[in-house]
C-alpha cells in the first residue's frame, strides 16, 4: 500500500469559487480558483503553480478569513 507523505486539508468556498489550504510551515493561507471545464463542472487544479498566498493586508477587511483558517488548522 502506498502511504501519503503529507496530507493537505482543502476547503472549497462557493461564495467566491475559491479553494483554500493553509501552509503551516510558512503560516500563510493559500488560494486557487476553481476552473470550469467543458462539461460545466468546476475543477480544482492541484499544481503548485496554481496556488497563491492570500494578501491579508489587501483583502483582510473585506472577508473574514479567521473561520477558514481555524477549520484548516483542525486535525484531519
């Protein structure tokens, strides 16, 4: 059996069609947009290049990220 080296918890937030995960080693919230494919389904790209850090100074006043971060930090 193949054992995963590392598990990441990902949240899909339909309000803004973004997915989030928390990089514990860097203490940053990462996001990636869900993409539409040809069958009208939303698809998550798991390539590392597709993820960006959430700029809390820029959008922290508009969106309350604390519940998202708390949920992501909880044990799987």
